[in-house]
């Protein structure tokens, strides 16, 4: 039986078990813990029972997202109990199997997008073209992630069926890198034949974590680059911010991104690229309009996503015919 814990309270319509259910943690092992809790029942096909704060609070459970483990007090009924640990597996839920509340929200948002809006979005996506001579999927590729975070670009490439022979992650935040390494270590098992452990280990040795430390020689040393995935910092262009545009040192790292793309192309690579940023379209503040014009001048017109399903709005630029950034 798969039991999923939830920190939020269940909706009022969710029924509960008639009698408390006994949950046994670490059965037959040192630190075996038994606790009886009332469980919510849902129509989801992904799990059988939903256990909430009644369990989480009592056993003092804490989830380590990086280490993918759950720690808890084995003798929760008294002070000074020993600590036990359980592995945590993050499950990807398919939309069609979501809870009824989520399905209703999804349906409402889809209805909002009706009236030809979806078709227009599809047309804009299909208008993006890869540069001549740059194709993916025919051979093992080298992927570079700038402002790479936890390495989602690599995971997306593998999910798309690409074979990766080299991965370069440029990310200044050591915590984000730690998470990237942890999840990347699992990718060879999840995508056998598409990426090897050696590729992951080599990526950890690169050492150029800050994009400002990159230079022409370092970039050319990467060899042939096939795909660049990047999303530079948006504090200066966010509608929630002060609207300083390129006057914000973090958003001004756009110049570093463009310079790296230029070096890659000057080194002989006809690479594909995907660049993402917060949506700047329609913002009346002059610094943000100037930033938008700069990006369009360098990368061409982007695609603004109606990202209601992700509770945000963003713009993406993908490879196009021509030399790309000057």
C-alpha cells in the first residue's frame, strides 16, 4: 500500500476512514514505530490513503528534500526519543489522476483559455525554428545550462529522448548545485542508455560555477556545444520588483549570457538554445521596456507563455535561423 502524507488539511468533501488506521514505520527493524491515525480517502489512483498533520505532527516528521529522506521520533510519546529515518520518493502525479478539486481547477483554467487561444499559442510555438545545421536527437549531444539551478534542463533533455555525452552546469548557488548533483546521480538509472554516471561525475569537476568567471578559452574548451538552456535572473524585470531593468546587477547578467552564446558560436558550434525569462511584455516602466527591446534585438521575438497553469507568466526565446547573438 502506498501512503502519501500531506501537510495541508483535506477538503471538506473528503471522507475519512471509519476507524483509525495503524501505520507502522520501520516494521521489524530497530525503532519500529506504530501510530493510529484517522486517514482521508480520495478517488486518486496514485495512492490509497492520505495521511495529514495528525501523523506529521505527532511523530515530529521532517523531510530533507535534498537527501530525499524523512526523519521522525521513534518514541514520539515521550521526550528524548531516538530518531528514525525513512527514504522519501517524490511521485509525479498524472493530471488525469489528480484529486477532484485539482481536476475542477484544471477544467476551469482550460475553459478560460478557450476561443482559439490555444490554437494561437500552438501557432506561435511552431513558428520557432532551429538554425540551419543545428539538429538534436541524431547523435549524443553536449548540453550547457547557464544559471542552471537544480539542472532541470538536463532532465528535460533526457525526458525528450536525447542522448547526452557531456553536461556543463553553471550555477553560483552551492545549495542549488548540491540538489542538482543529488538528482543527477539518479538520472543514469532513470534514463539508461541516454546518460552515464561518468558524464555526471565529470560535470561536478567543471568548477566554473559563476557565469562571470567564464572566459573565451574556458568556453572554447567545452568543444562542440549542441544545446544551451538558460534563464537569467529576473529581479530587475519582475512586476513585483522595483522595475530597474538592467540597472539591477542581477538582471544585468543578461550581458554575460549573450557573451557566452557569442563565444560558443565563435568557437564553431552551431548550437540550439532555449532562453527563458519573466514576461516583460506590456510593462510600462521604461527600464523594463528598454530591457525587452535589448533582448529582442539580440535574440529575436520570444514566445510569451500563458502560464496560468503554473501560476506565472514567462517568455521564451529559442534558436532561429541566422547567426544568433552578434
